[in-house]
C-alpha cells in the first residue's frame, strides 16, 4: 500500500507541477462530522495552515485499494460524491480503476 501511494504521488507531482498541491494521506473536511484521510488528493494551491481543505478545495481524490476495493466503492465513493468532490479514483496496483 505504501509503495503504491508513493509511486502515485511521484506521478501526480510530476504531472501537476505547481498548479495544484498533492496532499498525501492528509485529512479533508467534507462535512461537520466527516474528515476522511484519502491516500492522495489534488488540492487548489493554498497553504492549508489554518485548517483542513474543504470540499471546494479538492480537485481529485485517489484511494489505493489493494485490500479495500469494496469498502472504497461502497463507503468512500458515496462520501466523496455527497460532498461534491469532482473526481474520485480508485487505484489498484498503481493503475486507476
């Protein structure tokens, strides 16, 4: 899992440069009672020192699903969709599903 996250992080950083912030296993406040920690997220380029990113800051969420594919599909995808995250991907073995 950690190696897959690291490999995807490297690819995302190379792809977006300084146009967005790659957030690795950091929390994002989606609702008052919902602060998930996606494996990777692309965020609008801000510092976030004063608080966790909010839904309108999140451009993309990536969940790595080596053993959690069903959980990510049935629990996390609806959570992100309900918060208005525009793009959510599930990665299996460094490949987006």
